[in-house]
């Protein structure tokens, strides 16, 4: 039972919340985009130009995620506790395409950049769960044609998912917590401005200042597995 003064919290997470679980971030040293050029792997044009290369990039990341050494960490667990015990409205918006928030026990999760474990038919729009690999020859269950399946992931230049629902929650929240994101990618990096404009208390919890750190009322820096559990106890 939470005794907090807040009634409606929105949490935004990025790759930093999964870093201590062993999933590489994007822009830190050794980050994903250091070895893979966004234009070559994470755009619709790249998929069109070289489907084999793009599909295997996502197959490899899905295989990594299935590695038993990759488990939710204390930051994921603390966010699941926050959803369980906070007695106001709770929404977790993640930029991550891994499933660690669900595996930690969060239910009300929006994957605004899609999910590694899902594929979509480019003709019918049908979304399928997938465990293994998807190749360019695979046939979709809806049209029975090869070459129509793509990762259900938001590429650069594509509209993130559930933006209306996210914006509504941002306008209604009185606490906005941004965790483990560099504040580089829009429109996610703009959420703090919307929340602040709606009168919410805004908090950045990250390893180091993000590109939008000055927009937050409160900032705390350190590894997510240390600062998130503490902050959640403060809210509860
Ligand atoms: C859109 C899915 C328009 C794929 C991702 C030119 C053309 C087109 C668009 C643009 C353009 N110029 C700018 C844009 C907008 C573009 C954009 O913002 N680009 C940036 C690079 C400038 N955005 C888009 O294209 C978006 N769409 O604008 O559509 C539109 C409008 C109307 C109608 C149609 C279209 C779509 C963006 C989504 C792209 N897809 N991911 C995949 O994952 O493979 S983005 C990718 O970046 C991931 O989702 C990732 O989560 C996200 C953000 O990165 P972060 O999560 O912040 O990760 P990062 O590594 O950057 O930072 C990690 C942080 O963690 C660091 O701060 C670090 O300090 C911290 N950390 C590390 N360890 C820890 C830690 N913190 C705590 N504890 C630790 N242990």
C-alpha cells in the first residue's frame, strides 16, 4: 500500500535499465551503434536494400536475449514492485525491445519501439510471436507468401507505437521518471517536456546526465540497480 502523494506515474526506460542484465546499450562505449551503422540496420530502406543482413541482425539480438545469463535485474524488479504497490495510475513506457520488464512482473508496459520477440507481415499487418530465426524465405501464416515478414520494431523514420496513449498519460501524470536513456532519440526525448508542461514532477535516474537533463526537476546518477530500488522506496 503506497503512502505517496502522487496519483499518476509514468516511467520511461531506455537501454540503460537493461545494461546490468548484460544487454548492450546503443551509445555507450562498446554500444550497439558503435559496431552497427543505424542506416545499414535500423531503417526500412536498409531492410529493403539488404533483408538478409537486417533480419540476421535482429535474429542475433533475439538469440542473445534467449541466453539464460540474461535475467531481469534489481532495477526491473523495483519497477515491478512500484506497479504492484503504487495505488494510483501506473504506466511503463519502454524504448527497449527486450522483454525484461515483463519477465520482472510489470503488466502495464508499452513498447514504443516494438519488440524483438515479434514479427509483422508487411502486407497484412499481422503481428506474430516468434522464438527462433526469421529469414527472407519464410512464409507468413496470413498470406502464405515468402519475403513479407519484418521485425515488429520501429525503425528510424517510422512512427513509434501507441503515441496517443502515451501522450494522454503524460498529460495526466503528476510524476514522470526517466530511467537509463541518453535522451538522444525523439519523440521519447521530448516526453519530459510534455510531462513538465502538464505540471508533473520530473526525475532523471541515469548513469550520467542525458542530453535533456536540464529539463528535469530532479536528477540522480548511478547504476540503475542501485538508484532505482532506492527511488522506488522513496515513492512508495
Ligand atoms: C520518427 C528500435 C517520424 C530499433 C529504435 C531524420 C530522419 C528521420 C527521423 C529523424 C531524423 N533526424 C531525427 C529524427 C528523429 C529520429 C531520431 O530521434 N534520431 C536521433 C538519432 C537523432 N527518431 C525517429 O526516427 C523516430 N521516428 O521520428 O518518426 C515520423 C513522424 C510522423 C510519421 C512518421 C514518422 C523513431 C525512433 C525509434 C528508432 N528505433 N529502436 C532497435 O532497437 O534496433 S531507437 C533506439 O534508441 C532504441 O530503441 C533505444 O532504446 C533508443 C534510445 O536509446 P537509449 O535507450 O537512450 O540508449 P542509449 O544507448 O542511447 O543510452 C543508454 C543510456 O543508459 C545512457 O544515457 C547511459 O548513460 C545509460 N546507462 C548505461 N548503463 C547504465 C545506464 N543507466 C543506468 N544504469 C546503468 N547501468
